[in-house]
């Protein structure tokens, strides 16, 4: 073992411990003491006195030599080896990132990765995907079983999308004109590239179940389309009337309509959210309806919100008939979200209702009595801040897989025994993110691998954050703009301050920057985009999507991906408002240019 690992005291101890056992000589002080070496004559006469004097002198000289030798010997053995002279630190002079003789925009690209990312998202809109590719979803046409890092899907180059949803077996997207595009082995083994299938319905958003696609049109009509091309071709094809009301013809593919009953005048469906077996419909009047969304399994975990409703007890009519959530009458629902087998609803006053499967604690309530909830049940949000002297209000809800997330604005108030005049942060708003459900693969983002989390917990990395707003000249809370929750992994888009107004009139230091995006959860199929396969229990960043552009300007992988928020730019000669969006699917992930 190197002597560097020990202190001087330890080295001396080791040196002493290896010496052979000898008689310790007396110290120099003892040997030179007047008591021992007196020059006075002895008080009695002896015939051997001269010999004794010589012997004493010889002994004294020998003792001195022994003392000096032993002392020097001990010094050699006890002293630590001289420490090597530290080399002076190497001075690395960083070359300036700016270059002479290049344009202002090129210098901006070199000094700021974020500026380059924003620029590329506007110049080259499209879709990046990664994760499982066993069914040719992440990379159509590729033989790779996994796509480990973001890769463009060529079909969508320079294409803007309204929505995209990804399953391990199939993918579906809504083009800018509202047509549905499908791909993957779940759609057709014979068709490798994305194909437009359901046209002319002006779809705005879609949800996917195990075997069907639920699409919402701009006029509020809800369609249910088979995923499989075989089912589209062989199933019942309804007759569609022309714009004049007659001379109808049969549809090109099979589909069904989901039709809520008793809608009021001018009331229509404005949002949908679905899981593996069910879908929730929200109207502009704040009413919520549920329906079965697949043909493989009828919802049996309380997802429909009707007590006692099963396949055997369902009312007469279509299996996918719509059921109004009667217990929510009087509450104006403003958002509905769904996981695989559960749903979360938020009303305009910030009240939260949950229903469906709770086997992993995804409803945020105790599951000991029953593993699922058949009627919408309110969540006791105030209890999460008990004793904190804060009043919470839920601002948004998100769901996916077996997890639910709630974002909350918590306002500091005076406690019962506090003097408001002495509270400096009275009225201060803190933005928090709470999560519940399955966490065995790190999905709770709290650094733990919890199997079941019934009571919601804060996401530490995404709660209580602040930043300085240069325009407002004060600190503001950093809220979350969006969470995309897949079957096992999640992405969080922060609502941090962004800047998109850099132009030719500004300096070359005037650069754009987007919003932070963090990722965590299951990574068995490389769906996190890190290039590695380990699950992640705390939020992390990934590299920029277009690494080729980063390398071209001299950067490596030290920078992180930032997403471009909504902004009006020119695309193919026309002005359009676009943004980048994240979609975490079933072990597949995409970032796309959305309108």
C-alpha cells in the first residue's frame, strides 16, 4: 500500500513496529546528566580508579555514538517518503466559439446549441422516434429491433401533424389536413411505410386502444376505426352521404361512430382521452361520457363509471354505446385524461375526480377495499398540504399507463398562530407536481423503485422551482407545461421562460432558446432516448435530436435537448404556427412538429 494513504503519525507507527526488539538506549539528556557523569573525585580510594576513568570515557563515547546512530536510524525509518512535487496545472486556453468571416446566424449556431435546435425545428419539421421497433413503428422499413436514440421517420419530413399516437405494434398520426395515417405490423405486415387510410373527416386528435383508433373530428363527430387493414377492408362500411345530401356511397374502410345521447343545442364533443379498453368524451358543456373503445376486451375495471356495468349486464344497443357520468352532473368538467385502465377528470374549480383501476394506486386513494372504483370519486387534495400553511389548487391533470400526475399551485397563507405581518413570503405561489401509481421501474421520478404508490408524492426535481424573469424583474415559479405519460415512461415539458425573437437586427449574442424536457421511467426498449437500457428513477435530460447538426458546428454530446414552443414561422413559403410536441407511447417515443 502506498505511503500516501497514511498520515505521518501512521507512518511512524509502522516504522517502529518493524524494528527488532533491542534494549532502548537512554536519552542524550540522561547520559549527559551531571548526576551520571560527575568530574568530582570519588570519596574513597581504589587501586582500579584509572581504569574506571578510562572505561567511563569509552562508555560515554560509545553511548553518544549509539544515540546519534539510533536517532538517525529512527529518522530514516520514521519519516514519510517525500511527497512528489505537484505538477503545475495545465492551462487550457479555450478557443473562442465565434469566428471571423462568417455570418451573424452562423456565429449564433456556434455559440448556442439551443439556438441551433430552435432553428432546425423550424427549417426541418418532422418526426423523430425511438424505442421498440419490433413491429416497424419507430423506424418503418428498418430491420433494427430497437431504435436507441432519436431517428427521423423520412415519410414525415417537412410534414406538420395535428396528433400522433404510438403503440409497440402500430402507429397512427393525423396530418395537417385532418387525414389519418397508419403504419406498423399491427396495421399491415405488407405495408412498411405510413399510409393514409381514413380521409376527408378533418380529424383533430386521436386515441388508441388495443385494436382500434378513436378519432375526433373538428365538428365533434367521434369515429372508431379498426387498427388492422384486414379489419378495415372486411368490416362493415357505412354509406356516406355527399355534401348535397344524396347520391351516397360506401366508405372506403370500415368504421363506427360513437354518439353521445341527449346533447344540447350547439353542444358537441371537444376532447377525447382513452386507454386500452375505454374512451372518455368531453363536451363543450362540461359533460363527460364513457364508451368501450376496443373489441378484444369489454371494460371490467370500473373505467366506464357505471356501477355494475359488465359485458353481461350492459344495456341493449351497440357494445360501444356512450354512457354519461351521471354522478358528475353539476360539475363543469374541463379536462379528461386516461391511463391504460383508469381516468382522471378535472373541473373548472380545481376539483379532481378519479375512476377505474386502482391496483397500482394510480387513483391516488386507498385500494384496500377494492382494486377499482366504479363511480367518479373526488380526491382530497387539501390533505396533501396538511400543516404546510399552504392552500392548494389543482391546475392540471395527466394520466397514462398506471400513473397519474397532478400539478398544483400552492399559495402561502398565515397559520393559525402566525402573524401575517411577520411572514415575508405571504401569498407566494409554489408550483408542485404530484404523482401516484406504479413505480417499480422508476416511474414516480422520486429516486425510488416503489411497487405501488397510493398516496401521491411530490416529484422533487419538478416541484418548488423558481426562475428570474427579466421582463417582470422578479422570481416566478416554474410550472410544467405538459406531461406525456406512456405505458412505462414519462416526459415532462417545463413552462420555463423561453425566447424566440432573435433576428437580424439583434447582435450575434441574441439567441433563441426553448423549453426544458426531462425523462424518466422504464427503458427496456430504449424508449427514453439515452442510448442506454437502464431504467431511470430521477428525471434526466437527453442529447439534442439532431446530433449531426451539433457535430457540424463542432459540438459533441455535452448539450441537451430543448423543445421549441409555439411560434409563427414560414414553412414552405407560408406562415403557420407550429411547435414541437412529445408523445410517450407504449414503449415507443416521438417528438413531432405539431399544429
